[in-house]
């Protein structure tokens, strides 16, 4: 029993997730960029594998802004892949690989 437990914990890495909800700052462009930078930096620093960004549904302008931010070359090199939630238009997942 102890041996099985040890083998499970050796390769086990818990999935950590950071969630950024942009509903409160949707109309403050500088604050949006600052929060996006902060979350990406925190994910890299803490080696978090998943960041969930919630721009909300709305007209889609905030989501476009977030996607443009994530497409910048200096930001794009930090994450592994980007996933737009197909079930919920108002969520974006940023996956990191360390």
C-alpha cells in the first residue's frame, strides 16, 4: 500500500489555476493591460499550468482586446497554447508548459 502511494505522488503534479475576471474593469484599458500582465507574470513565476481569463460575453470587444494582448510576441512566447471555450463564449484558457 505504501509503495503504491509513493509511486502516485512521485509523478503527481496538482493542476493549479489562476482566474482573472475582467467584468469589474471592462472600461479601463490601462487597468486591463496591467491585470493581464500581472496574471501572466504570476503564472510564470509560480509555474501555474492554467490561467482562465473571463472577459464576459458582451459585444466581444473585450475578448478581442484580450486576444490581441495574448498575441503580442513577447507574451506569446511565455505560454504553450490558447484555448477559447467552445461552450462558453466569455472564457479564454491560457495553458503553460514548464
